[in-house]
């Protein structure tokens, strides 16, 4: 067993941006991601495409990451969109720059496009 008491006591903040692709897609369309049913899928023209991200209201209906496009209920209030990777990257870069105004770079680690450790 490892003795963790010999390690320095540190506080680490983990920031996981909730339903990032779906949230950014909603905001870009002027919609509230907490009240909009939206799924970002790999390709809206391929029925077997997978869901890359879903908003919380859509997740509450059982549609989550890796759900197939053909499994999403066909309802008027459900939006299905293609990814806009350039926008996601710009938004992630903006959030990173914002975090770096408050955290020294040596204490900052970007784990993925939507996860930061400080």
C-alpha cells in the first residue's frame, strides 16, 4: 500500500465543461442548453452516426454519448446537428486563456478540449 501522507497536500481544481459540444452549439444558435433538446452527431446524413454530445434535457430522455442517430426519437423539439469543430476549439481556447489569467501556467493542465486541471 502506498503512503499518501508523504505527498504534498494540494488542492486541485478539475473543470469539466458540461456537454461541451452540445452547449456551444446551442449558444451559437441563441438557445439555452439547459432547456434545449439538442444532439451533436458525427454526420446527420448517416443514420448509424453516433452522438458526440447531448444537452441535459436530451440526456434525461436517455439519449447520451454514443447513442446512434437512428435511436434518437423523431420529435419536433429535438434538434440534431453536425459538429462545428472550429467553433469548439475557439471556445476552448478562449476558456483556457481566461483560466490562465488566474492560474500560473505551471499549475495548469489542459486534459482535453473540455477538461482543465489547475
